[in-house]
């Protein structure tokens, strides 16, 4: 399925940011599909997504565990049937903010 990287700007230059992965649902789906019709479960590895184990516990406040960028995996399934699981991936990217000298 189509998916775009999720980028964020940070101000403390450590390469980490708290992402709300759930807000990325609309971009994960093909145009015209309603996010409310699907379950989204996020993982830090493809193997975990395939086995559907070790899901990200709090996808609304996920802090990347790899500096500056990290590929994440998502399993999407129908709310009504819980069938048709599809695995996709996207990258969260932390951009450094601009600092001005005073």
C-alpha cells in the first residue's frame, strides 16, 4: 500500500522525537478508504510484524529508538472481519531544527 515517510522537526538536536503513529493512518491507506474501518498495529521490525508479536505499546507516543530515522512496519486489517492483514512500512525521520546564535 502507499505510504509516505513521517517527518518531524526537533529542537533539542538529539535525533529523537515522540511520533503519533496513529495520525499517519490516512496516509497509509489508499485514497478513499476510511481509517476507521481498519485496525493499525505498528512494529519496529518486519519479523515482528509478520509474526504479529511485540507491537509498539503506545503508537500515539512512539519515540524512535534509532537516531534520526527508523523504518517501522504496520499491519492493517479490517475492523469488521480482522481479515485481510497487509504489512507495509514507512520511515520516521527526525529533522534537526535551526539554531541561531545570540
